[in-house]
């Protein structure tokens, strides 16, 4: 058998074995993310050497880019703009203040811990590790013991922050000499990656949603092909942006918002349908795209363990580990606390929201995109990203169920003693994203 065949057999075996024991493992502290990352290390260069970045960079990057494209698109379709005002604009605070502070804090703390990197490269580290991954903290978002206000705040934040960090990423990358974006310059990058890609996303996303609505209203499209159509709408703006040297991820993220508006699912709850006709979405239009994105994300974690985390573990230093720890604590939790000042939330709630900022797919893909660029700091950046995400998979996976239970118990006692508790505020329901579960997720 060829090396590729052995790799395929190993991946299929890991997926099959985990699937057969998924319910049993869901009741344990061992998350799917931990299993797949650990198995990835075993099949990588430090283990069986069935897959490596040197030989499989092209297919692996294609897999990761497809996963992130679908996640960005479907996340954007599930969040209404009105959701940013949920519970007194708590998601807006985290995205408008907390995200910017996280990027800045990650940049500043990298100065003393990662010597040898330029200012733009340090900024890249901060941007790559700023977005959070809801899939690695599913219990924090879905556990019914946690008040709905907190769950939906985390849900909306994690659904949008990976897309919001992309403009910073491409602009910082344009400032690093030798990168593909640097050839365009900051002005060219702003035009192609931000304006042109956004235009592609708006036009194709909104147009795609309107066309689907028009065809469905006439009974021209079946339920199965409606879901397949969503995949085409997600990848069309991505592909056009890549062809024109823009940012496919920005285009896919914007297209998700525009698609929901065109389809008629992006209006606030309770609002009347536009005059163009009834909304055709039954809550399942993006199911296939969401589940496929979730599956690709799980496989991405497997290959992340193989090609990034495994080799990084052979080059650990106190500086890299120290920065990873600070990234998951200070860089996330202090900005969250500052963003939530004056919100009326109690310290346990602020601590809970601050802790559940797991790093995952977006950081992995952005880290690999930097690895494709020919810059001197690529090895250091790759190791920092790998160790931070790996530590997040371990710590957030182990603590998810326990922390949700402890916080849920505190909330139950506090709500009984304080009838006007801010956390008990009533908020409208936000559509729950459908993903393959990476940690134990109790039923609502």
C-alpha cells in the first residue's frame, strides 16, 4: 500500500472507532477533540509518520480551508444582526471591545516572550489566536444549567469573532515582507481582500438566497437539493475571491450574512416577511453544510495533531508554553472583564465567559496559511499556535462539563436569593448551530 492509502486507512479507522464509542466517551471527561488530536500525533512524524506537512501540505491545506469556509458561512447564516443586542448588547461588547483588546494584548505580551519577531509578526500572533471556537466549548453554550443569557452571548460571539478577525489578519500579513499580501501592499490588500471580497460575498450570498427563495416558492427545488445548493453558494464567493487574489474567507463569511437576508431568515424574530414572498427556510436549509463543516473540522483536528502539534512538542520552550498559557488566560479573560464592565453581570459569570474562549479551527487554518508564506518567523509562529490550540483542546475539553455544572449550581443558588439577577434576564432564542459534538453536550 502507498503512504496515502495507509493514511486514509488510519483516518478511517480513527473515525470509525470513535463513532462506535461516541456515546460512552461523551459521558467522560475525554472529548472528541482530545481523541482526534491525540490520534493525529500518533500518525504524524513523531509517531507512525503516515502524514507530514512536507509531503501533504497541499491536500491538508485544502481540507482545512474547506472546513473553515463552511464554518464561517454557516455561522454567519445562523446569527441575526439583532442578536448583537441580546441581553443589553453583551455580544456586541465582546466583539466590539473584547476582540480588539484581545488582539492588542496578544500582540503586547508576545514582545517579551517571543524575541526575534518583527512588530507585524507579533501582531499576526495576536490576531491568529484571538478568535474562539464554539465547537470546543459546546457544553458552555448548550448546558441548560447555564442561564440562557450567558449561553447565547457565547454562541453569538463565537459565531462572529472568527470572521471579524480576518481583516486584521490580512492587513498584518501585508505588513510582513516576503508574503503574498505584501506584494500587493497595504493599499492593494485593502482593495482586494477587504472591499472586493466583501462585494463578492454580498452579491453572491444575497443573490443566492433570493434565487433559492424564488425557486422554492414555485416548488422547483427539492429539500435535498436545497441543502446541496447552499454548498455552492458558500464556495462560489470564496473561489472568486481567491482567483482575484482576495480573501476567500472574508467573502464566505460575508456571503453567509447576505444569504440569510436574501433567503428571508436574517430578519429579527417576530418581524413580518418582506413583500417578495414567504421565507422558505424551515430551519434545516444549512444542515448539510453545517454537518459537513463539522466533520471536516474534526478531521482537521486529526491532521493538526499530526503536522503541527506533534512536531511542535519536540521544540518546546518555556517562552512558547508561557505565551500559550497567557493566551488562554490573561489575553482572553482580562479583555472580557473590561468589555463587560458596567454590564451588571456578577464576577462568576464574567469568569465563566472569560474562561470559555477555546482556540480551534480558525487559529489552525490561519497558522497554516502563515506557514505557506516564506517568512523567517514561520517556525516560531507555527509552534506558538500549535501549543496554544493543543493546550486549549486539553484544558477546555477537560473542564467543560465540570465548569458548566459548578457555574450552573452557583446560578441556581444566586437566582433563588436575588430575584433581579442580571443573568436571569429574558432573551429571545438564537438558532442553535448544528455541529458534530466535540465535548459532552447535554440536551436542552
